[in-house]
C-alpha cells in the first residue's frame, strides 16, 4: 500500500491514535507480565534479584517499544517486512559463526548488555513476510503450486537454520505459525493434508524401523523417546525434569501451598524454575485455580487478537494479527504441554512469564504490530 492510498483511508491521526489503542489488550499483557514478576520474586526467595528486577525493566522498555510501533502506520511495517525478514536471516547466520553457547546450544549473540536470541525475532518476521506476500498475491493464485512453493521456502529457510542451533521448539513454532498464515490466506486444505500425512508416515517409520538394519534414529534418540513416554524409566537422568515437574503440579492441589511456600522450587528440586518450568512453580503455589486463571488471561488475549483480525478489512493487517496470535498461542500451549508431560521438553518459555529478555521484547514488539494494525485499520468514521 502506498502512502497516498493510506492517506485516502479514514484512520486516526496524531494524539487521537492513543484513544484508538486496544487498551484492554494492554491491560491483559500487563496482568500476565505481573504474574511473571510475582513468580520470579518467589523463586528467588523473596528477592527482586536476580530475576524479577531486570524482567520488570525489560517489560517497561518493551511496552515503550510497543507503543512506538503502534503509532507508526501499518503500511510502513508492511513495506519493511522483506527488510525485517532478511535481517533476521542474517542474524541467524551470524549465530552460526559468532553465536554464544549456553546449555549445549548455540542460539545467542552477546551484545554486552544482553544476549539476543535471533530465532525469537524470526518467529515474527516470518509472519510479516508471509502476510505481505499474500497481501500482494491475487486470490486466484494463492493455491497454485508455484505460489505455494515460495512461502514454503520462506518458512523452511529459517527453520533449517534454527534446527542447526539446535532448537526444535522454535523450529516447530516457525513451521506452524507460517502454516497458519498460509491457511488463513486461503491455501487449499489438500496441501496441509499431504504434509500432515507425510509427518504421520515419518513418525510411523521411525517406530517401525527400530531394531532393523534400516533404523532411522540412533539408539540414544530412541531412549529419549522412551523417557518421554515413560519418565520413570530414568527418573534421575533424562526423566528428572518432567518427574519433578509432575510432583510440583500434583502437590499444588486446588488452591496451592501458598505464595513462596512451594517445596519443589524452594528446595531446588525443580529445574529451570525461573524459565521453562515456571508454570509448575505457579501451579504448586496457587494450585489449579492459579494455573487456570493464567490460562484464562492467555485465552482472552487470543480472543482479542482473533476479534481484531476478523474486524480488520486490510488483508495484510488481518493475516499479520492471525499469525502473531497463533504464534503466541503456540508459545503457552507448547510450554504447558511440556511441563505436564504431554509434549517433549523442547525449551519453549512461557510467554511474558518466564525469565528472558529476547522473548519478552520480541513478543511486545509483535503486539506493537497488532496494535498498529488495530489503530490504523480502515474505518467509516473516526
């Protein structure tokens, strides 16, 4: 969309944009982040250091970025989609050569004041480039093979780079988030059926090949699968994380043990209690009611995103909002499934709750894009 076309639309200008922000969404994001601050305070033994204090500062900075992005016209972000995507690919390549290593993975670039994880940014830039692509592409070409191949390459290129780090969780988020944009854009369902069938066939082949001369995985990889299906087979080794997580979840009951009274986290039985497994700390201290309340907040955020996407008549804005909303959903759905033992432990943080600078800043930038689409959507009357 050109600037002239944008000017011809009825959109708010100046300080009127503040009134058109989705303030309910802002309050929901602040509420979820506050839960995170409280839990980080708890797992540190009642101290703002070392986790809650920097997390609060990052949230304030992220909210500032969100408001700044929200007030910039959405057509500008559409035109910047290719630049953002290209930049994220270059950053992923930089990780391959200059990346910092942590916990056996090479995923970060050390900037001195913080460690940037480019794969977090890529989750958003993939959605941006796909939304811009389908905004440009005429509807009658959406399901033609050549025009389906192009977005598939745009998804698989960063996915392949992320898998080399290795980061299976982020790779899954990239593929599913990108596929969501393709589906919302109108790509025929048969393409997705074929991919799903191939995936099911591959999984079946992995299990059927075990113990044969053409075995598809190494023995240690099969042992990891066994541990996921039954953590009790190695409770002090590969199954330790999920075993302790289930103990914490179960001990919380309906109402929990009370704030800062969780034994699993306080006695350091629970691993990664401030990052990937922070939900189990919440469930232990506040029980089923606390965990379900957080899930309700997440659900309301998703509903606001879907509602904004449906009401927006601009194709790019609508696809962008759907894609980011689905990526956000996958974040918390995969994390919660992981800590409950319903999915393998793949290192996906709980959005806006887990400790981590890159994930929080990128999410708030993403919601800034959603706010920009919401503020600058075409209206019949301002």
